[in-house]
C-alpha cells in the first residue's frame, strides 16, 4: 500500500492505494486495454488451473457475472479517476489507465513507460482484446517474455523519427528471451495479397536473421490461405496456426510453415518474472 496526493474537486487530497489497485494500474499501463475477466485471470485468480485462466484471458465471462475482488478494486480506481471504464456494443466493459493513474505510478516510482494508453477505437477493440488474450496466454501460461505493441511504440520513438511512420509497422506482440525472437501477428480477417507482400518484404529486410513471424488466425481457412501467400513469395519465416488450435493447446500448438516446418512456443521450465525494462532500445523496437 502507498499514500499519494491526487487532485479531487480542485483540491489535493491524500489517498491510500492498496497492492491490488497498484497491480491493476501497472498491468493497464503495460497492456493498454483489458477486460475485467482478463484482469481476473491475470491478477485475482492466479491459482486457477490453466484452462480456466485461459478462458478468462479470452473473455469467457458475461457482464452480469462481474463481482468479487476485481470488480471492487476497479470500481475504487474508477471512482478516484485512476482508471477509466469503456463500453462498446457487444463487448463487455473494458478498462484503461488515466492520466491521473499514470501520474500516481510515476510519483510512486512504479511506472515503466513514459506514456500510457487511454482509449481504443470501436473498430479495433475486439482485435486489441484478442491480441492481449494471446499475449497473456504466452506470458502467464508459457512463462515467456512478451512485449506489447504499445510498449514498443513508446520505446521506439527515437527510431520512428528516423523513418516515416508508414514504413515502421510493429507486430501485435514480440516474444524475446531465447535465440529465436518471434513477432506475433493476430489476424481476425484476411487481408489482400498485396498487403501481405508489403509487410513481409519489410520483415524480410528488418528482422534479425534468426527471427520468425508467427500468425494466429481466426478467420475460416486462415492457416491454409496465409501459407499459400507465403509460398508465392518464398516467405519461409512465416508460420501459422489457427486461434482454435492455439486455445485448445494452451498456446503450445505448432505453427506451420509452407515448407512443412514447425515452431512451438515452448513453456519455460520455471516461470520467470516479467522484466518490463528488458524490451529496451537494444531490443526489437530500436533495432528497426
């Protein structure tokens, strides 16, 4: 628990923020936008078996079921203006950090980024939540070090000034920590062949030689269609799996390349803590 001063009603007041509230704020800083079920699986129900945690990461919880510690903590943060709730059509409520919340993390020396995510477009919210569900599975169930797109956007600002914004795409997730870094792309809909060719051409020129790009697809026949495009341009660093297989295997299913090769996200023997500073300017974002 920490004590901090915040502005309320035009005055500065002292408030106490408990450990659970700080944990929520730090995770919102890192992941940008999370649903309550994702926060439940990440913070408040770590002891659940892996299958149930994965269900929470992918939002398998209805609005009417929201109750318990997570709901109460987020209610207090929202009331104090430290977190914001967002409501979208056909999507359970989601949460982001606020400027006041990020200032509290900065004052407490707990902030890991110099900026924060405070909104998401209606057209992107389902994609963002799906990406974070996949990222949470890789991070929490497989114990691998994952950095989010927003983390790398903040850390790579110096590099972005050197390149035009359009020529500096970042993958949805980046998995590092072994001898083969992995860019993770999440595809809810099929894109044009030209768009894939342009993106893969960029990856071919900028990825480390040992790195690969792993696609998780949720549209019909996604793996087959992407592998067909990869074969046409000889993109042998592209590997694909379906979202259904990813979820069924708790993230451990093989990603298949067009040559028939396989790559798996292997569970670490001993889960390690996430080092938020590890994705530094020496990492992928700066290397591009």
